[in-house]
């Protein structure tokens, strides 16, 4: 049987084309379409690795957008795609941590002096206390759910600093959450194929949030019983 290319199969699920002229201010949509087009090129896998790495610290589009069509194009390689996506994202998260750890100390006084609403020493201390108390779960929730993972990676670097134990906690939370998310997406695509794509598009974020809430709730119940 002839193996189809990513472009041949991705056409089966791609949403209806956008209008010919996308308003200039719809930058996010333009960026989304640009990411998606890599699935129709031979450079899809390297683009997936690059985007997964960048998304962990600054890039706004999640790698799932490219991971899904790549798996549909070659379902036998779902594990490889998920592994590459996970590893790149974890390494990118470490970069985000480094950014938070090094850059914040150089700009904190200037940022507070700008009097940006919501950003002040008191709120900063509250956030630091939250990270000290729920360090693993904050990073895990951001890594698995639609919450912006890049915010958690940079914030963790700001609040954890050069603490090796807390950095290890951060890396374990990142590795667990990112791998769980990407292997789930790739596994479903590889198993069910194009039929699962509309369901993932519509309900995946809600399912991720529900899963994390149930997981945290379960540990809370165990703690109360104990």
C-alpha cells in the first residue's frame, strides 16, 4: 500500500479555508495558518520540534496545531512525533526557566516603577507564596491544560531561582505534563485517525481542564482522609 503524504491526508480534516483577505489585525489567525501549512511540506517534523521548543518560552501557537496533522499524515509514526514534540517542549521550558531566573532580577525595579495595573510587589509576593505552596501543580496544570505554559516556565524561574530542588520539581512537572498532553493527542490521532479530529478541536481543552481538576481533587481527598 502506498503511504500517503501529510498533505494528502491533512486535506481530509483541514477546516474550511479562510476568506481570501484576512484583516491585517488578525495576526493570531495569520500565524495559525502559517504554522498549519508546515504539515503540507517535507519540513513538518523539524518545524514541529522548533515550534515545540519556542512555544515553551515565547511562541503563542501550541504545537498541537502541527502535531495533529503530522500524525494523520503518517499514523505509524505517532510515537516518534509525540516524543520529539515532548522533548523539545521540555528543553524549551528549561530555557523559559532560565529567562525568568536571569532577566527578572535585572528589570524588576523598572517594571514596578511603571505602575502596571496588577503588577506590584504585594501581588508578586502573593504569587511567590502560591508557587512555594503549589509548585508542582502550577507547572503541571500549565503544561497539560490550555493555560499558557510559557508563563509558568518564566514565572517558575523568577520564583524558584537557583534552587536546585525546586528546579528538579519544575523539570519533573514539565516532563510529566507535556508528555501526557502530546502523547494523548498523537495517540488519539494515531488510533482513531481523522474521525477524532473534530472532537479534539471542540472538546480537548475542556477535557484537559476537567482531568487536572479531578487529579488535584483526588489528591486533596487522599490528603484529607489521611
